């Protein structure tokens, strides 16, 4: 287990389904950074309302920057709807931004300003402010936010996470093996190097 400031970040239970996941090259969808043809596939299952994921978002950006030619990084949605009331809404906002090629821009704002929207009963107005700040077409953003396409992307990611037996965020897979080490970029990079 990892505790930072008293907040539970990683579930330490064994994830046997994840350990036997063999070929991450076939993973569908997701938002990608790094080298799309890399042999090392790093997949993060995360929730925009999760405090631990906010910490990891900065760490994973460092990991991608340090290893941009060696890894393909894929962000997958794993909204923990039972404990985070705006987990789905924030995932929809990120995917609506993705329709205008701004997924990671919205990703960064959602994590950086998590405290602004996490307890709002209807956060769409706040998300529209972020979209305006990013220079997105607001009507398109609003339509995409409410679209079946966006909801299906999030639903598919969530189903995939559950099929793998995942139960906590963030969960990071490196070529199908769950990373369970320390929360820092150097340690994650060392785990990546073991795969090379």
C-alpha cells in the first residue's frame, strides 16, 4: 500500500488476471502519448476524481517525457462511480475534448483543478469554462459531452477494466504486468527498462 498525506492510493492485492494479460499490443482505443509503434505499452486506468490519480498524472507525464521514443502510453477511463459522484461526468468532459484533439489538455486541467468541480452537483458549466480556456468550440463540446459516442467510449473502458479484475485507481500496466512500485517517475522508468 502507498499512503500520501493519509490518502489510500494503491490497492496492494494481487491482480492475477492482470498478471496473465499477455499482449498489450492488441489493446483497443484509449488516448495515446509517446511512440505509437513502441514495443513497450504502458496503460493507465484512472479516474479524474481520484486524488491519487491527480498525483500520478504528473508522474506519468514525466515518464512519457523521459521515454517518449520507447513507450506507447495509453490512458483508459476507470471511473469509480460508487465513491466519486463526478467520475463519469469528468470522463465525458475529457472525451468531448478529445473530439477536438484536446484530450490531454483537458486531462491536465481536470486533475489540476479537481477541487473546483469534484463536489458540484452539475459540473458541466465548469467543464465548459475549461473548454473555453482551451479554445474549443463550446457547442460541439456540449453536444459531444452528452453524446452516445462519448458515453460508449467511457463505458467500454470501464468494462475492460472490470474484465481485467481491476478494483482501484490508478492502475498502471507495463506490457500487461501491473506496476506496484513507488510513485515516482524514476522507479516507473526502471520498471519500463526491465521490459526492454
